[in-house]
């Protein structure tokens, strides 16, 4: 036999689910807030969006040569930044000096990491972890080695 509290909870859950459905139905039918008569109907808006997408699809794609040039300049700058430092440099500082900051594009970061891997593979990069007193890694520091 069910406890009275359990029955009351089940009734409450059932009522809550029904109320949630009613609220969603009212929301999607535009009954929860006053409607602006100047707003275009949803079907007109959707048709306009479809037409704009179709038009964009017909236009030629814009080449990203400017962005690619910026990335190439940033990567070549990495070697200059490390050479200029002459000694150990925190990786974050090297990235900052190369123009990579918060909000940098993924392509920029990938290009910079690819250059770091290439320098490491060529034996021209030393990477040293910086740890706290308990041995936990805090960050890396970089140093350009002689060719």
C-alpha cells in the first residue's frame, strides 16, 4: 500500500507535467505575451531566411588569403620572439608577443603549435615545465636553441 505522501507527490508530479505542457503550448502559440501587430508572421520570416541563404549559396566563397598571411607572419614572428628573448621565455608571453591573445582564432593557435612542433622536431626548441613547490606543473617556458 502506498503512503499518503507518495500519492500526493505522484499527483503533484502529474499536475506539474500537465501544467508544463500547457505553458509550452501557450508560449509557442504566442499567448504568453502581447503580440506586436507590426511583426511579420513566422512563415514569412522563415521564407525570407531561406531566400537569403539560397542567395548566399550562389555567391562565390571569399578566400581567406589575408588571414593566411596574418598567420604566416605570426608564425615567423615566433622564431624572432624566441631569438630576441635569448633565454627562457614563458610560453604565454611568447604567444602574447606573437599577437595571440584571448579570443585568438583556432587557425592562429594551430599554426603556432605546428611551428612549435616543427622547431622541437628540428631540435631547435627547449621546453621546460615550471612547477610549484609541490611539483604541480604551472606552465611551460620556451627557449630557442642554436641551429
